[in-house]
């Protein structure tokens, strides 16, 4: 009986050591698994956010494109603002969306677009400071917000193109840039580069995951 107890006492430390090592291995494995799961979770979350942002941008661009294509059929006119006379209400580089309206709808404080001299002259966007009546027809005294003096001559109602409804900041600069060869090249090339880079990263990630599964003996 004494020999049995001695053998058991000799085996106990070894058994405890082996059990401790196994427990440590299990803990390390659990920590490693948790770390991998957290990494995968972060990547999935980042992918979802990126995908959502991409969808929002695409929808916004499609909406803007649809508006640009449809609006002219309803009489809207797009006017690029390159001067600073109406800043900050209409900063340089903006695209003003102008809607034709009846003369009676134009009031003091409205920003109107009009042709200064003739049918083919450049359009001007200034604010109405006074509505004038001459021989039964209306004319409008205008001026730029940043100009100290009003415009020299009142604008006849026949020269008015319409009322500025809203504007899109900086779009005018973008359109002018895209109209140049380098701008058009970047407009076409940059999205293509983004798509190609995204696909390369996706394929590389799939190859990396396949190699990892193969190394762990899953495949």
C-alpha cells in the first residue's frame, strides 16, 4: 500500500503539470480565436461602412445626373457663377439653377438671371433691389451683394431669364475642369483605378484566407 501511495505522489506533479500546460494551451487558443474574430468583425464592419458610403455616393450622383438631364425639359437653366459680385450668397464656382417665372412673381430680394445687352449676351445674376413699373410693364433695379452701387440701368422684364432657386457650390469649377482634356481623363481614369484597386484587394484577401485555411488544415 505504501508503494502505491508513493507512485501516486510521484505521478501527481507530472499530471498537474500536463493539465496546466493543456489549460494554458486552451486559454491561448481561445485568446487567439477571439483576436481573429475581432479582426474579422472589424473588417466586416469596415466593409459594410465602405459599401454603404459607396451606395450613398452612387445614389447622390445618379440623382444629380437625373436632375441635370430632366430639369431642362421643365425650363430650368444651369448657370456657372464665375464672379464674386454675389458672394457669399452665390460664391464663385457655383452652379445656379434658374427657373423661368412670371414677371409678377419677382420681388425685391430675389436673385434673378438676365441678359445685360441682347439675346446672345452673357447672363448676369444679381439681386433685385427695386421693382419699377414703366408704361404697364415691369423692370427691375438690380445690384450685386458685394457691389457698393446698384447696376447702372434697370433690367427690362424681356431680358429676365428667370429666378435663381438654389445653387450647388464648387460644381462650376468641376465642370470647367472636366471640360479640359486632363480633367476628362481624370474623370474616367480615377473611378477605373479605384475599381481595379478594390478588386485586387478583394482577390488578394481571398487568396490570403484560402492559404490560411490550408495552413490550418481546414482544406
